[in-house]
């Protein structure tokens, strides 16, 4: 069994049912990935649902004022995340006429999207073949393959 097959088998048995796994909407995926930065999954779920109830589209997020954004984000911490999320939405809505970049490289040009978040959006929204490597995935592979720490993320992605 290949490493990918091993991981998929484990996921089918152990994976959690999370609301953002039921969509291919790049905005909803970006909202979840932004909220999940430095925040535990169980804490994010109610914020994710409430945020999307009030701002269901990238256009809604782009049009929201700072007070609304901060009110919906309050309790998650790191309010600069929601400011970067809204800035990315404004670029998509106003400069790109609502068209989302489809590759991780293009997505990474948006505010707040680093290598992991851009790879996650490209993969989960657009089925791009891009490695989505976060700390947890890196830890699994370093332990399985006996790789040294600290983790060389570029080598791991290859």
C-alpha cells in the first residue's frame, strides 16, 4: 500500500465530519482555512457556521464593514486574519470580477494566503494536484519515515 493509500484508509476510518468538507466553494474553504489557523477545530465550527450565515459569499465579505467583520470574528482571536480574508475577497470581487485563481501559486498572491492555505483552496475547491502539508501531515510523515526534525517542508512536499 502506498503512503497515500495508507493515509486515505486511515481517514476513511478516523476522519471527522466537518462542515467545510461538504463544499467545493472556494470562499467557504478559504473561510474555514483562515479560521483554522492557530485555532482548534471544535472551536471553529460554530464561528464558521455563524460567519457564513451572515456573509455567505465572497461578495458579502468584500462588502462588509470592519465593525461587522470584527463582530463576527470576536472570540476567535487574531482579528488580522478576518481583515486579510476580506482584503482577499475584495480583490477577487473587484479586481478579478469574481473569478477565483485556481492554482496554489496564483492563490498565494492574495492577502493572507500562504503556501498551506493556497494549496488547500486549490486542492479542495478546484481539485488541483497540489500537496497540502500542514504540521500534522508533516509530523505523520516524519515519524513514519524517520525524518529528522525540524521539518524541511519543501522536501516533504516533493
